[in-house]
C-alpha cells in the first residue's frame, strides 16, 4: 500500500494501559465484519510505514491457518471455479473470499456482494464472485434463519421479514423460515 494511509493501511500504534505503561507494535486496523470500528480506551499514534519496513513471510515462519468450521456447508464449488483462465485475479480473489464467508455464515446474494465491496472488491468482481460461488441461496436463507433463532425468538412472519431485509427474495425468505423450524 505504497503512498496510501487510512483505516485499512499498515500503521504503527501505541497502546497506553490504565497504569500508564505503553506498548508499541505494528498492525492493521480492522473495522470488523460489518464495517464498525472497534472502540477501546487506548490512544493510537499513527506513523508512516514504508514498504522497506514491511517484511514478507519466509519459509521458516509457521503457516497461519484459518479456523476449521465443523458441520455441513451449503456451498458447492462449480467446476470452473479454480484456475479459470477467463477470470481476472480480482474475480478469483473475490471468489475465494466469498467462499470463506459462506463457510462461516449464511449470506444472501446481495448481502455477499455488499460484504465483498466493503472488503475493497469492485462491484463487478463482487458480483462475479456471488454469481460463481455455487451457493444455494435458499439453503443460505435456512442457515441464516437458524442463526437468528439461536439468538432470539421470532414468529414465522417476523423471521421472513428479517430474511427479506437481509436481501433474500420472498421465496427464499419463506423457505428459510420454514426450514429453520418456525
């Protein structure tokens, strides 16, 4: 990210705890899953970091792995999804990110595009990913409906309304509420 600083840029910051001690370290600022800034009572002091300050991982460093998600997934990968010569690197990266999101949560078609755009993908790359991720959007509605029922009680019509608000079609929302058990 040469010459660009902002909410997602590499930065150095100093945390001051309540005892007055400080801790300096590098990191990426993250706004969370839906674009909300993490708030705490630490003070941040940003300084510029150049490409020379950033080191690439070496073969001796341990690999970082994503957490394993147990349970059934509702994403079927189409045959042309990996290594397709007809897609751009932006489309392939958006598709990879879409699969990551669909492994951990239920998303509607429009909600997935919005999340990918939030991550910095163009609308065309995000739309490509939603079109080619192989998601069963009705199964995604069921999954999302079940996740809502884990945290709150809903009537059938209330859950349908919530799923429609999340971007599912009326038919998908109806099937989602029914499949979730209300």
